[in-house]
C-alpha cells in the first residue's frame, strides 16, 4: 500500500488457483523435484506415495467404477504444501511487477499511472496464465 500512500495509481490483482492442489500432475511434480536436486531414492518414495491411489464417485446411490488418481497432492499431508510450492515455484518466471504467493493464491501488484505500467501488468497477467497452463493449473 506504500504506492497508494504516495499517490500512485496501482493495480492489485488477486488470483486464486481454485482446486490447485487437486490439479498437480504427478509426473510434472516428480520432474520438478528432480530438477531441484532431489535424489532418485527420494523421488521414487514421493512417486510411490502418490501413485497407486484409486477413487470412485457416488451420486444418488449410484457408484462409478474405480479409477486411478493421476493428479493431486493432499494438502492436509505435511509435505503436500511443500510439494505444491515446488510445483508452482517457477510460475513467477518473467514477471516484471511484484508477485506474492501463498499456497494457491497469488497477488500481482504494480504502478499503472503510465501507459507502460498498464502494458506491463497486462503482459504479466498473460505470463501468469501461460505459466499456469504449462503445469495444467488453468
């Protein structure tokens, strides 16, 4: 709010990646863990804890067939939020304005009292969308 206090026209955009913890693709997560230097044993353990889960849906007494769970990290699991942070860690790549992240929420903030500022925040929004799309969160 310092910018507003200084009389600067500021855009603040809040983004909530709805159900983002459920959308984490296991293969992309493991790949990102490997690129962050996690050893083969650790990534095997994580993949093993994610794979092999199944689920089905019940609606009005009718049950679907059991299906494998191919995505999602359990946010109630102590490691779930940490894995999610690694999964979305590079979403701010190329962002020019200030970006704050907490779990599945982001806040983009920048001065837009000049035309270039408005163009910058628009480019940043486009980058955020593309970066989220790259990891299947859109």
